[in-house]
C-alpha cells in the first residue's frame, strides 16, 4: 500500500513539473468597460479584444486626430487668429476671445492638456478653413490610417450621432499619431504655460488630465500618452500609451464608468507587459541568403526589405521559424532593391507574416553569359578578368586567322 502511495505521489510531482513555465495563451484580465483593445505599437498586433469593433462615441479622444492633422498641415510657430466661433462652443475651454492670437503650438497644448474645445475650433478653422471642411480632412485621414469604421463631424468630440469610432480604430489613430515626435512631446507634457496674449493679460497654466502620467494613485510606470475623454453619452474614454524597455503598448477603453477607466487600463497594460515579449526577428538590410547566378560562381546577396517584429507569449521568444521562398528562373539584368523572393515566418505551424527579399546590388550579364555587378563594370577594378577576356578573344582570333590561311593555301595549290 505504501509503495502505491509513493508511486502516486511521484506521478503527481512529475505532472506538475511537466507544466510549461508560461501558458500557450496567457489568461486575459477581466475589465468592467464594455469595449476595449490592447495593441502593440510596433506591429499593430491585437493582444486583447473586447468588442473592439463596436461603434462608440469617442468624446475628446477625437482630439488625437485633430492634433496630428494640425501638426502635419501647419507649423508650430504659425499665428492663429480666433474667430467669434470660439465663444459659441460648450465644455472645456481656455476662454479664447474673438481676434485673440496664439501660436498653433500653444493651441495644441491647450487641446491635448486641458482638452479645450475652443482651441479645437480655432485649430480646425485655421487648418481647414471651416469646421465642416476640417471634418472632411479628418475622415480622409482616418481612412488613410486604416480607421474604416469611424466618422467624424467635429474636431472636439462633442456628442453627435454621426460622430463615432471604435476601440480598434482609435488605437490605430493613436498608433499613427505616436510616431510623430512633436505629438509625443505634447501628450507627455504635464504642464505648459501660455504667456499673455493680445486679448488676455495673464498667463494661462495648462495641466494634463491623464492621471496615468501625473502624480496620482493611478500613476503608471512608463505611461507616455495619450488622451482622456468624457461626455454623458460617451461615458469615460481613455486612449493610453506606455513604454517599457522600448516596448510600447496602446490601450483603448470606451464607454467605461468612473475610476474603472483607470483601473481597467492598468489591468490591460499590466497584462501586455507581463505576458508578452516583442521579438525582433529580422533586421532591415540583413543578409538572409545568397543566390548563385550562371556557371561562373557569381553570388548575389539577398537582404530583408524591412524589420520584422512580432509579439509572442513570454517563453516563446525563440519559437518563430523562418523559410526562404525564391522566385523561379532569376536572370540578369537585376536592379538593386528588386524583389526576388520573401521570408515566410511561422509560429506553432501558423504563418504570421512575410518579408520581401530584395537584391543588394545591380547585376548585369555580358555577351559571354557571365554575371557581374556595378564594381565589375570598371575593368580597372578587375584587371585579371580584363586580361583573361582579352587573351580569350586574341586566342580565338588567332585560331580563326590560322584557319583562314590554311584554307587560302589549299586554294592556291589546287590551281596547280
């Protein structure tokens, strides 16, 4: 009986030891918010999804799109003169006056830190000529980014049944915007001061509303953006970014309630950082393989067209496999950068991406059928090949000439 018990205990111990240190699929967190997404900044991979394609009101997170359009279309030192429309808008404001002049940079800080709706109007009218035309620019930009399930009618996110987005789309918009260095600087600034203007005789102090960045019980290590939002119709909305050891994640929650917006966001970011690793599988311009052209032994290095990153569950960093697939019947001339094949990446037997393989240099073919590159076009670089070519040609010419002389002699003797 004792032996049976010992044997059973041994089986149980080995069963526990055989469990992998990291599960194949990490257990996602439970959040209160009705819609959410967690996205990797570098790859765009979705690490968590809760109704991420459901249309919701974005509220002031709309201003992410407003800001990036302004940064791309205007200059920070542009002087903007406010129209009377800045006084006709409700919600958050910095109390702009008609005729007041500020720089575009100052208005952008008011937009993203204080969530000023009047600043949004001033920016939209300056960049687009009118709010209506700026809204068209917003929708065009959204489609360009890949936010196909969104529609915008104003630059500030005030409620309108035709003004909507999704967690996935807002993550894509934020991911695009965070590639802009000036945008990143603005959304990670805790405090900014606008000096007195022609209409306002005191400095305006602007403070960020994102509690993940500023000292608070919801402060999050590595948080570096991007925007809060709230209306009664939209509920609490938060687009957040955090970076640790070069690994940036984008979190979006829409339609949440109260402080849940902060606790839910922290849960999502923790889930991403604790359970996933960003792996750089291939580096741009890295030599992946070489192909031999012709019978002369000429080898052409093929390089990766771009970097390839992929998010994997921790413990599977070395599990991505690569396979080189080449075009058939590759012949010269070949241009540098020409696609001659691709790398196929797989994880656990499933294809996760491809990366074009391109020629690292121009390749030519001469009349003798030999392949050569740009350097070899200059005979001074390869004198031995030049000498060999001349010698080969001379030998062929001498043989031809000798044959002609013999034929002439035979003809002359035949006459006698």
